[in-house]
């Protein structure tokens, strides 16, 4: 079960994330089809096959609206994050109020 503040990492690449908003239900988080593990877990670091994506960007927030999940990337990597098979998208900036 995920909870806010939990630190996760990809076992095959350098990607690391922190859970900012956790879903109420249990979900499967993956990085290029490898299940994420705790940051302190042993990681093989063998890398991913070419994913065709830009990978994870440091400091960006990634969201999955159907699961109400938000992750913050704390260490960039070449993989692509997914929640229950749905690729996570970068959260857009909040629009500022007009100064009329």
C-alpha cells in the first residue's frame, strides 16, 4: 500500500521517486515494466531496453488521474513510469489568476 512520503526506485535504472499523493486503492507502479522497489532495496542496475521516451526528468511531478496518484522525480533516469499499465504524464503548472 502506498503512502505519501514513500521513496521508491527502479531496480534496473537510476530513476527514484517520492509519493506525493497516494491512491486509496493498491496499484502496481512500474518503470519500463519493472516493478518499483524501496530505495534501500538491492538493485541490479542492468538498464532498460530502449523505451523511445525522454525518460524521467528531475524535479517534475508525474500524475495518474484515474488512480489519484502523484509522484515527484528525485533522481532522473531513462525509464518510463506507469501505474497499472497507464503511462504517467507530467503535471502541468497551475494557472495564475488574472490581474484584471
